[in-house]
C-alpha cells in the first residue's frame, strides 16, 4: 500500500510488525537505561557538591524529579494513545495505553515516596499537604481508576473503550485539579515550601538530573514495549482459543 | 573516599538510600515481572499452537 | 419537542419517586455521615465550626456517589435505556433531562437539609446561607460529572467501590471550591471568586457533560 510507504510508522500500528521491532528495541533501551543511570548517579553522588542548605538530602532530587516528570508524561502519553484507540480504533494504541498505565502508576508511587523521604529531613515531616504532593497523589488515583475500570469490565472491547474514555476525561481534569489544589493551598496558607532547585544548581547537578530523566525514559520504553508484547501474545492466545472452539 | 562516610551521607543516609533503594527495587521487580509475563505468554501460545496443529492433523487423517 | 422533553422529565421524576427507598437511603446516609463527624472528632463547638464546611460537603459528596448507583442500572436491566437511545430526541438532551430529575430527587433534599446541619455545627446565619448556596450550585456539578462514571460502570458487578475511585479525583476541585467558600465567609473573606468559578464550572458541565455521558453510554451499550 502506498499509505504505509508514506507514513512508515503506521506500519507498526499492526501487532505483527510491532512485535519483532519491540524485540530489537527492548534490549537496546534496557542497556541505555542502565548506562545513563550509572553515569547520572556518578555525577549526582560523586561529582555534584554537597548543598550548603539541605546537606546531602537534596540528592534524592535525582530520582524524585525524574519520577515525577515520568508520572505526568506517561499519563499524557496514555491519554494520547487513548484518543487514538477511541477515535481510529487502532488496536495497538489500546495495547500501548494499557501497557503504560502500571509503569506510570509505579513512577507516581516512587515520586510520592521519595518526596516524603526528602520532606522529612527538609521540612521535618514526611508528608505535608502541599500542592504538588497532593496533586501527585490524585494522579495516582487516576492511574488506579484507569486500571481498575479496565480490569473490572469483562468484555475486552468495552473495557478498552471505557477505560480510554476515562483516561481522556482524567487528562482534561488534570490541569483543573492541579490549579484547584494550588488555589486551595494558598487559601489555607499551608507551607508553600518549594524544593529550591533552580537556585543553586551546578552543572553537575543539572546533567545528573537530565541523565537520570533520560534513563527513566529508556527504562519506560523497554518495559512498556515488553508488556505490550506480552499483551499481544495473551490476546492472540484468546483469539486462537476462540477460533478453535468455533471450528468444532 | 571513605565508604562508611559515603553511606552515612551526613546523617541523611536513611532517606537517600531509602529513596533509591525502593525505586531500584520497584523497577527491578517490574522489569522481571514484565519479562516473565512475556515469556510465559510466548510459551503458552507456542504450546497451544502445537496442540491445535496436532488436533487438526488428526482430524484430517481420521 | 418541548412536550416530549417534559414527558421525559415527568416520567423520570415519577420513576425516581417510586423508588422512595433509594431516596430515603441517600438522605439517611447524608444525615448519619454528618452526625458521625462530631462523634468521631470532638464535641468542641469551636472545632466543630472549623470542620463544618468540609464535613457537610464531604457527606454530600459521598451521598451523591451513593445515589448515582441507581441512575442507569434499572433502565439498563429492563432495556429502556437502549430504547431511549433510539428516540427522536437527541440523546444528550434526554440525558440532561434525566440528570436534572435525578438531582431534584436525590440532591435537592440534601441542599434543603443543609441549613439544619449548619445549625448543628453552630454556624451563623450568613454562613448557613453560603453553605446552602454552595451546595445548590455545587451538587449539580457533582451529579453531572458523576453521571460519566455511572455510565462507564453501569451493569458491572461491585461497581460501587469502582465508581468512588473513578470519581473522587474529578470531584476534588468542586469540593475545594464549595467548602472553601464556606470557610472563607467564616473568616470574613469575599466569596465572589468562589461562586463565579463554581458558576462557570456548572455551566461548562451542563453543556459538556450530557455529551460525555452519551458517549460513555454508547461505549457501554455497544
């Protein structure tokens, strides 16, 4: 088809083309994630100097900030795949959306946990209801809701479409939730402490942060592609089973 | 550099290593999980295909 | 067209009215939930006044979620829903009518009871007025948003917990606006901003939510 030649990535919208590509990409991105993380951690822990205000605890930033970024990027990506699967009924888009969700939820959890562990030495408490932590917590609920709805519906077609719709509604709501939480925070004059990131960042810190963020991306790509492969095979199994039954 | 001093992190060792430890743990677990899931699905599918091929073959012969 | 919509509205009203049990359950839930806050926290009047906006709003919020369970389920079971989708009236309009009827039956009593709850928590007259007004503007938004969750989960086993999980993140902005309007007036602050934001949210959800619910129902009935 001429269509496939003009838009080469459309080729990978079909599972049979996607699968071998993923087979080649997964080891590359896994290796990349490992290398980037090692260099990033070296920069972050050995080269970057101690912060005169926060001491060493600021080094949690190198995992906390990338995890928080990933949690939001992955939700956006999930919503985009949800739109594609809902509007154009591309099966691979549904598989990708569903494959992204657990990893996104995991990064949200990591961001929350590392935020709490960073908060303890910095603010003297594990948890404060600050705008960022609170909206991150709500993001975790959005992920759980998506996965919960998907697995609660027995019919796969309906599950994928209902969950995709929910993801889109959630994505529309994310900025509203975020701004309402900020507003709430200013109303109640809660401690609006911000991790003083930009202020005293050295080059080493910046590169460490960047490398760790890239490592998280590479990890996400590898794991999500692997999960998508597993889903393709599992669905193929069901289809094969059904076709065998209908033959009899 | 002194290893003990490095691990101590100026009194913040628990928070820092707690953060990185949990993150690493979760990521390794998720990775293993996903790889296992793929391999399991692959094996089951292959076995199923072989089974059905055998059944079909018998059907044609018999 | 008008006649048909009115017929739909009165049908929905009578149907909802027939399920008195459900209305009583929702109202009873609201009253008990509000009464549990003093029992669980303290009878200190000053403290009660502080938590009153949040307590009453959270109770109203969960009552709304509880009531949503009956929004579509029975009509799905007897096939009415599928037939209504074929009616000459646009589905979104039909759904809007039904949501309004649902709000009148299940939420309006909560709004009307709110002043009594406010008295129990020792709120002053003007605070009670703001509380009631905030619920009057806020609960329709809860119903309109909640209908999306109800439509996505209708017919599922154990959908109650799931609906709560799906809806609570979406309800957060409304909860913040509504309860902070009351606490602001308690602190002597201006509440115009709260009400203009809530009004805007109500208009937007009145316009968009019926289409979203229609889409969700189509996915479910597909």
